[in-house]
C-alpha cells in the first residue's frame, strides 16, 4: 500500500540578496532542485487526490507527495508559484487571516526578523530588560523536553529564547515584549506586514492557478494557550474570512500554528472540523495512510525530507 508524505516550507527566497540574509529557509534554487527530486520519486498530489487517498478511494501507483507552504508569505507568490506552475504541480498555502485583515505581523515573524537583524546577545539583553519591565514578578520555568524536541536545530541558548517566545511566556507578556522590541527596531508593523504577506488579491491568484489556499488560524497563537471558546472563535473567524475573500465553494484546508503535539489541545482537531475545514496538518513528522486522522496529518520539514 502506497503512502502520502506532506512537505513543509516556510521562507523560500534568495536570502543573501534580501534585506535579511540571516532569515532561515530554503534558497529558491534549492527549492527548485528539491521539487525536481521529489517529482522524480513521487506522484505529486493535489488537494483532491489526497482527499480521495485518505478516504480509501484512490490507490496511487507510487507514494504521493504534497507540498505545503505556511504563513501566507509573499515568497510563495514571488518565488514558489512560478516554479510550481512551470512544473504543473498543485500545493497548499496556509494564511494567517488577522495578518492580512489588520495588517499585523505575527509574533513568530516579529521574532524571526528581530533575530535576523540584531546580534543574539544584544537581542537577549534587551529582551531580558523589557521582560523585567513588563512582568517584574514572572519566574521562568522552561520545559526542557519541549526545548530539546522542538528546537533541535538551534544552539541551546537560542532554542531556550525561542521556547520562551513561542511557548513559555504568558501570551500577553510575550506579545507586549515583541511589540516593544519590533517597534524599536522596525517601526510600525503595517507596511512591514504588507511586504511580508500575500494579500487577498495574490491568494486569489494562487487559487486561479489551481493552488489550494487555506487557514493557518486567525492570530497564529498555539491552540494549547487558548480556552476552548477562544479556539473556536479563532477558527470560525479564520474560516469566515477565507470564505468571504476566496471562492465560496473550494474546500478550505487548515494548518495548526507551530503544529507540534504540545501546541494543540485534545479537542482542537474536532474544533477545526466543526469550523468547516477540510483537513488539518501538523508538524509531527511521518507518513500518512488512509488510516490517518485527516485532521492530524503528519508533515515532514523540507530539511528532513531526505531521510524519508
Ligand atoms: Zn506558522
């Protein structure tokens, strides 16, 4: 029985030629080469074919591979779309609806660009100062298992900083700190947001070229940090925004922010389904089969795909 693999991409750009050469991701040329390699080994899937496969109605002759792109980054319009069109490959693109509608920069991205712009020691010093101002009595107690598991590619100190920013700190404290730091370094976030993310016009263009556009939540907060009512509200807001701005009939796939098991609560996949989404992808590595839960699909990072 053949299986399905999903590949995760974030930034795809020519980093040395951009204002932020230290942002981490895949070079456009390497992306092109990776897609060629995948195309030679797998049958490249579409949203329709993965739905048929997962429901046990489609038996491909080769293993299936589906490409997925997180965060609605402008990279995906400028650098990815032309390559996929040339190779006649369909893929999924997951957007953060509040970033487009309110011209915000998601905290996770504020952090990426602060880390790319500042020397780590300077950032950490300023982070610690602002943390003391914002939450003078807060005691930090990191969960070292999560630090090691989620940030295995990072230096330990950097992994710890990312952990605090993405999981460890209470959301309001983290948002406040990142807001202050981002503003100090880059100024207002509206124009930064306009340059970082695809707007609805570009997302519509993706769908016109046969791509699937879905949700990556409204606010890009780990669902484990939200109460059930807040999770449902985030999901329904995201879903409605996509329905209003995109086709009224296309299935809408979903992608969990962060996507590792600790970032979800047990009921989150059920809430995603109830909100109306067609599937949901995690960042838990592994293959998928017709036995997989379509709202807990495994995905493999572009850096790890050679091991599969
Ligand atoms: Zn994301």
